């Protein structure tokens, strides 16, 4: 790991709305461009909110997103909020990715907007690379982790709610095994969603991602997503190739519901404050 420097106030500090961040990230059609965008964004967040930026390289081809960006609050036992910035590679030869506005510009945007309301609380953030490459970014972070992380909340594909609402799953597949999500951790975010009158979906074992690696490592972890089966192309708890929007060139900003994404931001802020006793 190496410490990151700071740059002057710029465009990013005036565009911290979740939807606008998702829009900007989706303009990049390769993970090198997405990585460089996130570095500029992370530097500005560190500067404006008082975090230390740490750059962590991942041993993977740059076309998959070969760097993690860690915003370190300085607390020894923080809540860790995470989202991956890399897009799904649809052309291995050129490294071209999907636009990735929902997967996962929406997650990046939700974290960026929420973080401004969590300033001063024991919250660290990681923007992961290489999630679409077997979660190598999350695995790299865990391998080098020096802190006692109290819990992890991962934001992924949270811009499209569909008819089933906001997904805060009760269990997920970790490897071949179905593992229960820590109920006490989930309760903070479920209570927050209930207080806003938001419809919740609690069951989708295929809601896998970077959070699963933390569960496997014995760290309480959950995810907040939009439960939109048409977006995922799911039937009977199975992905149907060619049916959905996820991992295709159709994953544009039009797939992100601005109102729903703002609901995710509200739940992320309120649930994190509940968990940390910061209400």
C-alpha cells in the first residue's frame, strides 16, 4: 500500500449526487479509464472529508481494474462501506466493458453521496477493482487488512428496484454454501428502510459479490441492492443468459432509477448511523 496525495478542489466536489456519479462513471468503456476516474474522485473525497487515501494495487491485468482505493478514517474498528467500480469486460481483446451505470456506477454513487453525511463517524470506504474478476480486489484488501472491521456494507446494482423493492438479503451463496447474513447487522438497515416506508425484499441467495469474501473471512457483511429480476435476467433463482441487462451494453444510465437510488442513499446513511450509534 502507498499513501495517496491530494489535488486541488475540482469538478468532482460539486457533483457528489449519486445519479450524476453513476452517469459520469458510465461514460468510460474500459476499466483503466474507470480506475483513473475513481482515483480523481477518491482524492477529492479525501481532501474534502478529511480521509487518508491509500492506493492498493491488485495483481491482475489493468483491463479488469487493478487498484483498490481506500479512504481511511483513522479509526481502528470502523464500519467498512464498499462498492466496486470495475465494469464487466465484454471484449477480452480490447478490454471494452459495459457502460456499467447500474453495475456498479449506482453503488459508487450511493457511497459517495452518503459519505458526505457520515463525516466524523468511524467509517472507512473501499472502492474495489476487479470484482468482476473473481472479486480479486476484495480478496487483496482482506489479505492485507490490519484493522478489526466491525462490519461491512456493500453497495452493488442499487439503481434499479423493479417491483420487488430494495434487496437486503437474509442469506447468500458463499462458495457452494448458503450462509446467513448477520441478523443484527441487517436489522439496522431494515429498520431504516421501514422508517422511510421503503419496500424490502429479503430473499435472493444469488446476491453475491465482494461482501461474500468478508463473510467467508468471518466478518459480518451484508449488501444493499435493487431487486430487479428483469435487469438481472433471473427466473426461478437462476440467471438466464441473454435475457437481462446486467453485463451487457444495455447497462446505461437509463437503467438507473434516480428516485430509487436516492432511497438507497437514505437507507445507507440512516442504517449506518443506527449501527454506529450516531443518530
